[in-house]
């Protein structure tokens, strides 16, 4: 345990929903819920305006709609969230060379490695400045925790939410930790908590009082010893700048079970392309392609294929995924499909870029051979019939390609950029506004209107401005005397 609170944990507040509110002026101050919008959808993030109705992350979207029917329900826009995340991570990198991202909106920072003096006042000043810089650059708020260990810094940021800063002063750790639930300890999930509950252990203090031997008996040597150390306030885990990513994957759960084979193949191809997009954004390549299938009865299976070398070529990944799904029976219904790449590397093997073309040529040759065999047969196809292609990947139907997702960006030839409010019965409703504009006007179009097209999110992050200058088009941050951010429920505190 450090003698000064120089480990910082940043957790952006209601990140996806807050980014949508910042990008859509008409939604600021209103309940916003982001996630899968179908009957089986799950809430990814709810704004604080929606949380007062009881909506929270991982809740079924159907339940969220019952609790908060008047909220704006939006599908995620990960390209926007990555844009904002990159800006926030850039601000963290200025503080220290040791930044450990945990997700798009969460990270640890070792302030001592960045030259910050090991004093409470110095660490607190850095945390306050970081919150101001994030608000100025993105219009969003983040909660900051400062402590002498990673576990305590994360607990502090939870206590700081929303939009606040909490410092846990060294020497006060056990007084703070003791009454907390064992679930506050990293690595204690539902199963571990239940095992401890059956033994009469409910709080962090009770875990420490039980002793290492008892925890090892209940949970095993490694897990028990680690839990005892953390429950006793000992957390020596360092901030690690380069977390080794093991895999990159994407998956979708469908509103209705997929039974049509061509639709399954199309979805797998689409997921493969998304997976490669994430792979390239991470600057990685991969050697093994994995397909995941969850069937109508909730049984889940995976199939994998290892290539000759690492690749980030979408054609190669798509072809491998196609071969894998061809070996899976899907006619009774598919609830979920996923495509992933493992065996990651930082380079590609150039000869693999030709692999997809070679395989397509082989498929075409096999198709020609089959057509010639049919033509030579005495029992050829009926007049006017066409021989079926070999394991085709169907093009998306018009319904799929023109499906306008709520919250996604569009551009109209006459009215300019906007976002989809909703669609149905052959119509799509669009609100025309931009991050820096006033709330915009709503217009309705036919779903196949040629003047309306999908678009990429408009930039939300502003270029750097002189210190204290308000962000153009984004809510200004009220910085009061003494340099503290005045923001609603936010603020700063020292736990001592």
C-alpha cells in the first residue's frame, strides 16, 4: 500500500448515454437508454435521468420500457464512443506513461510514474484538473477515485459518482472497507459471494477476520489467499500499461430465431467484417477464426479454424467463418451468432492476402465442375431451373439494407446531417441537428428515399482550446473560484 493516494481510477459517467446526449442537443437533460432494442435486447447504459426510474445496465430492454416508457431508446454507435474514448485516453497519457485502460470509459493511472509528488494535495489537484479537461474536450463528465492501491481507487471512483472526486487517505482503508459487502473486492462474483455467505461471511471485515486458512479451505489456495490479502487492505497490483488482448470478437442476439440458412450466412459474413474492423482498430492481426452459435434451446457451441498465419484481411476471415458455419446445423433456430479472432499478433503475413481469392477460385471451379456434371447427366435439371450455387452468402435483402436504427446517423441531400428517431410502416423519422446546434426539426421520409443515406457520426471531440475557453457547441463547464468544477451532484471529497 502506497503512502500517498497516487493511483487514479477514472470512470466516465453513463458513458454511452452521456455521449449520445452530448451529440444530440434535443436529448440533453432527458432520459436516454442505449442497448439492443429488440424483445431480447439488454440495456448497455442508462442516463442518470433514466436511472431515477429504476433502469440500470444489464436490465432486459422490455423491462426498461415498462419502467421508463418515455425515454429515448437508441442503438449503440461504437465509432462515436471510440472517438471520445481516444480523446479521454489521450488526456490520461499526458498524466503518466503508465495508463491501464479497462474499457472504452475506464482506466487506472499511476501518477507517481508521471512525476506527481506523492502528496495528497498534489494528487487531488491532478484529479480535479483531469475532470475539467475531460469536460472541456468532450462535454462529458467522469468520476475520479484516488488511493494508494488499485482496489481502493476503484472503490473511491464508485463513491464519487456521478461527476465527483473522492480521495481515500492512507491509513483509513480498513475503516472504509470493513463494512462493505464482499462483492466490493475484485474477483468476488456471485458464485464466490454465495460460497462465503454459506460460511457466514458477508462483509470485507468478516473475510479478514475469517483468516487466510479458512478462505483457502472455502475457495482454494490461489483465490483464497488473494481474497484474504485484498480483504486485509493489501493490494500490490501495479498499473500495467500494456494489457495483452487475447482475442477480438463481436456477437449479435436476434429478436427472432433465425431459421433461414441464407440469412444465417449473411449475418456471419456481416459479423466477420465487424470483427476485422475492430481488429484493425486495435492494430492487430489474428491466426484463428472462431464462430459462436447459440441455438433455439440455449445450447451454445463454437467452431474454430486456424489459418496458415495471422491476418487482418476481411475476405480471409469471412471465408473462414463461412466454412465454419457451413458445418453447423441451424435449421431449428439460432438465437445468437458471434465471430471472433484469437491468436493475435502485431503483423500480417502478406501471402495470406491472396488466400481468399484462391479459395473463391477453387469454389468457382467446383461450381463449374458440378454444372458440367449436371449438364452431362441424363437427369439434368428441369427446363428453366438453375443449379444451386455452392454454399452461397446471400446479399442482404432490401428490408435489411434499408433498416434505419434509432439513434444512428444519416445525411439528407437537402436537409443535411441528422439522426434516426424511429421507423416503421415504410417511413423513417429523422431529427436534423448536430452536436453544436440547437435542438433540430423532425421530418419524415419513405424508408427508400434516395436522398436519405446512412452517415458516420459527426465529430464530438473538439480541438484543443486555450485554457478555460468553452467548447464550441458543447455545454460550458462552470469553473468556480478555486478551480473546482461546479456540477450538479458532483464534487470532491477526502475520506479520512
